[in-house]
């Protein structure tokens, strides 16, 4: 993503939208959990009642994507089906069922002068989001922002323009039917990249900005935004099959991590195999990947263990750093857990890293040594997801270390306020 100098039209238009969102956010900040949940239920019903219209709008986006020669993984992210729309509605209802973080007391004490002090969770205010080709994100971010008491301003990208236009209209109508200003949900898509540039500078109105998408988009937002940013990273995800890794478990976990939905950020991209496990594990794993249509990139050391008929393409240094987002994987033999950890430290994007092992000591070493937002032992990488970890829908997966890290749910969209209650105390 590259930004362009915004026109007067974009500057005025986006400023008007974010100012309205700021004003509308006050109503949400004072709303009860029941009022916010009623708005979310209205959103879920609106989605379910308009499936045909949503799919028709999405079909326009998909047709445009095909004409432009968009790559298959991006089209998969863009595509909505009836089942996916109903799943999105279901995710909204999961958010309804989650505890409201607003008003939660983080800490509290009574001071020697009898003043009572509490630190309580409060909404951020206005949350902005810039993302690509993911119409489901439009609803996910809006639902979580609303539950946490925030207004939300969305920039969904041109690839999903028709889908997002309709979805935002449905969201605005739903929150209005629940008694909130429709401006608690807004889109700046009509202003394109110029609008995104204005949003990144709107520090007086927007309290937090979340980018979701490719490395270029995220880098642009992080480096050009005046609004505080939570950086969501790309997913160069690794799995390490330790010397004690069971064959069946290894095969199942590699296959699920790579092929369950290869176009998403928690899909497996790099497989590291301990050389002592190679003869036991690699033939089954490589065969399973090949039969699933996965292109395997590796060096000659791995090729020695490939059964007849399994094709291996030569790996390059650049491949280790690549987020494939498709049916491709890079495989490497390592001599020790230390070498595996060194490789991960060199190439990881800090998203998700997993070890498969029956050695408890090696599992703990891996968990402690690997620096990532999510680390797993004997699980699929696909579990790094807000819904799978009990957060409901997620805003994104943060790979930074400040404020929020890993899948970001409701709590990540709040901040805290110190409240002092007294009876006339003065400082001496």
C-alpha cells in the first residue's frame, strides 16, 4: 500500500466522518451491556436476513478480482458463502455472550487518608481499521469495537468495495434500530487511499488504528500514522518436529496447519524436522502434503527421505522468509532444538510457532526460548485465533509487545481510567 497526498474532498470528507464518530462514541461509552448486546443481536439478524443481497454484492467483487488476475489466496479471503455469512453472524452472537470489559476493576485500594482509588476499564473511544479483501473483518471489528464501547471507522480496500458497502449499510441500520447513532459505525471507502492517508493523520478524532493485511500495508500504516497503531503482523509460521515427535501426530498437525485454510495468517509456512526423526516422520509427512496438492520446497537433505512420486523443488534463502498464503511449504532438517530455535529467530514474523514432541524438557525450552505472540506444543498452528482461544471474533493478531499481543479481543479495545473517590481530602 502506498499513500497519496489527499485532496481537499478527501480531507474534508474523512474529517467529517471521524468527527461524527467521535461525537457518537459518547453514547456507546455510557451504554449498558444490555444496550450494546441488543445492537449486536440486531447486527446478527440483519446479516441473516440479507444473505442473498450480501452474496450478490460479494459476487461483484469476486468477478472484478478474477478480471484483474487476483491470486487465488486473496480471492479465497475475499469470498463469502452462505455458510460463511452465517458463521459471521454466529461470531457476532458469540461476542454478545462474552463478558463486557467496560467497568471492570483492574486494581483498587483505600489510601491511608481514606481516599478510595480504583483503576477501571473504559472504551478507547474511536477505533480505526485499515484492511484488505476481507469482508468478514468489517463485521468482526465492528462487533468487538461496539461491545467494548467504541465507535469504529473502517477502510476496507477496493477489492471488497461492493461487499463492504452493503455490510456497513446493514451495520449502521442495525445499530440505529437499537437506539444508537448510526455514526458509531462508518466507512471511508469512498475516498480510497487518500481517505486512508487522512485517517492516519486524524489524531484529534481517532484513538487507535489497526492495520490488517499484507506486509506493505502494515508497514505503511506503522510508519506514516500519527494515530497510535497496534501492529498486526504477517504470519511466517513455523512447526518443529522434534526427535521424539510421533509420526501420526506430526502428520495430522502438519497437514491441518498447512491445508485447513492456507490463505490465512496462522497457516503453516515453514516445517523444521530434527534429523533424528527424519527417517521415521518425513516419508509420511511429505506424502500427505504431496497428496494434498502442496508444493514442497527443500534441499537435498530432505529429498533423500521423499518417497517415490513426491516432487521436491529446490529451496532458496528467500523462501524461508516468505508468507506463502497458499499450498506451498518450505522444509528443512536441523541437527538440534537449538538450531531450530535459531532458524525461527532468524526468519519468524513473531506470529505463531509450534513444537511437536514427547519430550517435556524440550517443550518447555521451546516455549521459553521462542519469542512469538503465540507458541504451541503439540497443537495445530490454526488455533491462533480469537474465536478458538475464547475471545469471540478478533480484531487481529498483534505481533508487537505494547498494550496487546496475540489475538486481540474485547479487552484489547479498552484502556483504563484511574478513579479517585474521597470526602474532601487535600494533599499535605
